[in-house]
């Protein structure tokens, strides 16, 4: 593809991107903005699914936020499959009759296939961008109707690894079934990585994994995180914050561990400390209040649920707690905290995928006593908060700037160097 070609992109993702109130949507929005920032890209058409109604004003705001973007009418398909049980038999049939793993079969639906087919038949695309492994269920359709298009698979996780983590936590028959699903997911992920024209990875760890089990060289696209340095504001008391998707298993497991093992230790040393828990996914009572697990109802803890604007929460918090157990990819919440100038204490799984140095940009602790001690240190020292804040800003400058991401995005689109050349120096020097 010529560097001066007016590139037409069909961007396919499994969830409507706006409002970008959780990590996956933040990543999707960042990728759309990155692609739109390239002079080579003329238009992007966004094909997406929805579980709930998407107001017209959300579609209009997304188009305004990105530019060069045509936002198509989202197609209904459940994200939470078992809340829409009429879709379950089809997924089960695909698994039994065709060996299609759950992570792909759950996105298969005649209505989605029909809508995507109309879009693929209606115009010519230079690039079809498949975001998330599950959308690759439609790779055959894309190849048949757009044989000249370059197909990019944009991964936010090593999806089969997440199934492997799940299987290892099971026992007995459940473990046997989970291991079978992991093997099927592994085969599907390997075959898909090899079948597309280019692969985008969110971290070097994920890129290494793709090379190890599929022999594919991925291009690592860093999350673009623009920021403005802000002075350290006065904190009225030791207030902590948690932000994340509250139903994603690595998050919920981490919070259970934190409340059982860490929070009592923090309260011993800081009796007045408070914690605000913000995030999507929780059910609500008849009054609209979020219904949190009983174990979260501890002294000093307020569960806010979904918060449309996190700025006030960050401004009043001395630290972000990010206890994450499992998962893969990159924790967008850490980068958002860095951008907001909020010190972070996380677990090793939370720091995975980011080339941070423990104790410099953030504290990384796996033991409850050490995790609690770090929170006490941050709450007690404005000098420490300033040091962590400046180190985090410098980290974003080095690793998450626009220019680097643009160079790698061009390689994915075929406008620059071959994707395989991008990762080699990164893997050998990191």
C-alpha cells in the first residue's frame, strides 16, 4: 500500500465505544483516534455491537471525539450472554458440532453476520480492523467479500491465557471441561493469528506470547496517553480510590483479596482513611444504588458504581489501589492514574505488560502487609507523592506518546515498514 493512499478502514469491535468508562473502551477509543490521526487514513467506518440502547447523542459525540469517523447503527448482540439465554443454545451447538470455542461462538449471530455482510458488500475497504479475538469469527466472511483488504487483528489480551488461568482455578469435572475449552481457545487463537495479515499487541509480554505459541510477530501499539502536568493539590485527609470494571474476574478477585487481607491493615495504621470504589458492571437496587458484594461493605468504604467523570475522584485521592489477580494485556487504569497524577499501588498482575520499575513509577506488592505499608507511606508523605507523580509523567512521555504509536500503526496498515521488523528490536532490547 502506498504511503500516500487514501486508506479506507472498516473497524469492527464487539462493544460500542462511547462513553469510554472502562479499560476496553478506553483502548478502543485510543485506537480510533490513533488511526484518525494518520494523514494516510481518509475515513473509518465503525461497525459495533450493543447490548443496551445507544442514544443518538452518543453516536454523534463519538464521531465528534474522533473525526474521520462514520458511526454505523450498532447491531444488537448480548455481551453478557447468560443474561440473554435464547442465545446460549446456538453457542452450545457451535461448540459441540463444529468445535468453535466459547470466546468465538458467543459473538456468532445471524443478525450480526447479515449486517456485516451488507457493509462489506456496500463499499471497498483497504483495511478491515478486527478488534478483539471474538470478531475474527467473521474472518471468512471478510476474506470472501473483501479479498483485497488487509486484515488486522487488534488484541487487548492473550485470550486463551485467560481461559488457562480460569481452568487452573477449577477442580474435578469443572477443571476437565475448562481445560478442554482452553485447548479449543488456544487452537482458535493460534490459527487466527496466523490467518490475518497483521497483529497488534497491547504489550511486549503479549507480543512475546504470540510469537511463542503461534510463530507470529506482532506490532506492539502503546496506549496513547496525552497529559498535562498538574501541580500536587492539597489532599483533605487520607482518601484512596479504586477504578475498574467491577465484574471483570481479575478485578473482582483482586478486590476480594484486598478487602479480606489488606484493608484491615490499612485501617489499623490510618483509622480515618476512606476508599471510594468506582466502576461499571454492578447491578442496582430500586433506588439506583449499586449492589456490591457483602464483603465490600467495610468501614470507610463507599461503593460509587459507575462515575461518568472521574476527575474529581482522582483530585481528592492520595493514591489509587489496583489489586488485580490474573488477566493479561495492559491495565489501562494504571495509565489513567498516571495521567491524572495519582500514585498507584498494584499487584504483580496489575503491573504486567508495562515496563515500570517497582518503586519508581508505582509500588508493586503481592503481600498484604507490604501493600498496606505502601499505602501508609504515600498517605503520609507529600514528597513521596510528588516523586511518584513525576516518575509516572516521565514514563508516559517515554512509552505512550503519539509519534511512536503512529509509526507502528502505519506498519500495521501496510503504509510503512513490514510489521515483523517492528517487534524484533523491542524484544531483544527490552
